[in-house]
């Protein structure tokens, strides 16, 4: 029903910026909430940010003020603008979809992930 694909991951220096993209295909994508999750080696997957079908947004405390999530309906794409990146932001970043924003265990559709490495 819904397929997601992430892009934009890269190697970036601390303090730098990246924009991740989550492109959707399938029907009724705009009825889904889309979240960004990340998983660093040896750590549990955590929610970074989420945007609901109505445009409401949420952020993990660790990224508030630095990351911004947005939707582009025409392109069927959700973006995660990441500024002031820190080494602890290093992780594989996934986008995921569900009817409402939830923790990772409750998300229904997942992309394959894109690697973000923050290092000098």
C-alpha cells in the first residue's frame, strides 16, 4: 500500500547541516503520519521527529531547536532538516508511517534507512 525511501545521508562535520528526504509511493500517503527514527550502533531505535496528517509536529528533546520536519504534498515527500549536527546524531535514519505518530514499535511502514555520520 505504501512504500518509503530515504535519501540524503552523508558524512558531515560537527556543526554542519543535512536535509534528509523520505519519498512515498502508493495511495493516500497524506493520510499517514510520517516519523523519522534513528538507530546508532548498540543503541535502541528512537523517534527523532514526526509529522501528522494535519501538519502537527513533534521532536525528541535531543533535537529540539536543531531539526525541522516538513511535508511537501506535491512531491509526496517528508523532509528532515538537520542543523547544528553533533557526533551523537550519528545513526542510521529511517522514515516510517502509521495512522498516528507513535513509537517505533507501532509504526507500520518503513524505509530501508540512510546513514548520517557526524565526525571531524
